C-alpha cells in the first residue's frame, strides 16, 4: 500500500467488503477468501520495487488457502516480500 493515496483506500475497502460478505454467508457453506499480496514481481512495474514477491509464491499461497478442509475458514491472507517497507 502507498500511504496517503486513493489506492490504499480502495484496498481497505475491498478488505472490509470481503469481511462483510463472509459474515453474510455464514451458515451457507460458502467461504470467502481475501488475499492481499504486496509488491509482486510482474511486468506491470516499469521499475520493479526492491522487495517484490514472486508470482509463484502468491499462487502457492492461494493454493494452500483453497486446499484447507471444509471446517477451516481462511478468510484473509496478506503476503509480502521480505524487506517490503509497507
């Protein structure tokens, strides 16, 4: 997230929406997973940040969360590269 800008506000809005949706769906068997990666090393960056996580690491984290048994609700995961400042 970037302190003090609209991007940061929209990321927090998605976090709140995901939690609200999770609460609304309790008892239905539907699980809501919000994954919030930090800087990901992709071609999106013109100048890649010093600390960026590999896309494969994000995918692995998603697969881990989705592979949890039915009685486990992983509702939020935040992952960052070691050394990312924010």
